[in-house]
């Protein structure tokens, strides 16, 4: 029988944003309904079940206890949940983590905070939590000795895309995973692949970085290729005006929308007003030419470059600087997408 495979869910995202919480609830309902309709009783979550590293809030814990757990239990579904980096309180330690502290009390979850091997659909799968200083040697030794067919992890690998337009230039080289027929991973939110590695992406859009992408979850049938089940909702959208001025605003009901304006005409104000009535949130990006767009002889350094130089000059170890740069890069990407 097939197993369900779910990417990062980040419960508690954006300071327990209620709109995101409602979106996430509908995703879990879709997953549970699919499992009930197809007789699926087991599955895997690829890590980052929670979002806030330092302090998962009582509101998030209440949401999971009151709304998510009852659905999963009623369906008779049991999920192995890998611990991701967002689930851990400390960057260099796997313990304590919110998956162990919050989800372990429920019989529908099996916490994966140590490497383990399971049998699924006649194939063996290694389940690998987030790799950090505390567990790296244990995990690399486990993988080197493994005879399993497949692997599911929460890996940070160089050369893959964490967003559709942002390629990771940091992380582990993927060579240590070449022994597997196929590797599936959480962590990067954009579904993409290379060689034998497939980042499964998230089951729903989470920010403007994800806009207009169809997300979803998967069935694992014991083979290298997964069966994709799309999420019918795309919660983050973009409209380029006036090129897309003929779209129906009601198609963007309850979505977070970026309206990118290339040209102003007499219909813009009405179009914007119609969107404001139906969208969850509407942000405007003005691409109109102005005097600031005129080329000059001055060399202006980008804010991103200045931030990287600032980090380089900080009185921290090279390891800490690399971690800070990753965080700055993620924030800069998100802010640039929302600009």
C-alpha cells in the first residue's frame, strides 16, 4: 500500500498568522481525505513541521492539538516526522526539538531525531533528521554502512534551489548520498532535482517567493518516481499590469497578491479597487520609469553587498559568519520578493 510523503509545513509561520493557519489546516484536510479515500495509513513528513526555532508558541501547540491531531487520528494515519532545522532550538544540537517535545505525546506520530531504517512497499528507506554538529558523525557513519534503497532527509545541499529564483551556494556536497537509488528531501521549499536527489518542496505556498507555483504532496509506492497530488489552492499570486488587466479579480479570492505595475492607464484604479475587495492582502510594486532609473557614472553598491561586507568585518568565527550570511540571504530574498 502507498505511503504519503509531505514536505515542510512550518506551523506557526509569520507569528502564528491566522490566514496561514487556515491555509495549513486545509492542506492537512486534503492530505487526510486523500489517505482515507485511498486506504493509506502511513506516511512521512520531511521535517520543519514547526516554524519557530526558539519558542514554539502555545497558539501553535493548540492549533496542532485541537485541529490537526484529531484529523490524523480519526483517519488512522501514522506519520514518521523528521526533525528539521526549524524544529530545533539550537543550530548545532538536535535536542531539544519541538517534534519530540510536542508531537511525541500523540500515538499518530513517530519522531525521527536519530537516523533509522524503515521498510516501505518492499523497499528500505533511511530516515535522516537535520544534520548538525551534535549528530553529524553518527549520521555519516550510518549512511556509509547503509544498504537501503532510498533515503528521506532534511538536507542542506549545495547547488539546489531553495526558491525558484534562488540557488543555494552553501551546504554539503551531495556526493555522500550517491549510493541510494533515490533521495527525497525537505528543507528547500521549491521542488527541484539533480542526479538522484529530489527536493519535494512544500505542500502549500508560504510567501511571495512561491507565488504562482502549484504545490502539493506525494504518494510513495516503493519506486524512485513519486506520484504528485497537487494542492488545488495557490495562496500567493502575482499580476503584471496592464499585461494581465483582463483577469477576473474574483479568481484571486483570499489570496496574497503582488500587483506589479508597468504602466498606468485609466482602468488601473478600478482594477486595484476590485482586487482590494477580494484578496487577503494586496501589495503594489511600481515598475514605472523615473529619474532614479537614469544611468550615471557613479558606482552604487547594492544593499546586499554592503550587508555581506558588514558580516565579513564582524568579530565572529568563520562558521558563525557563514551561518549569519545564510540567514541574511534568506531574509534578503524574502524582502526583495515582497518589495
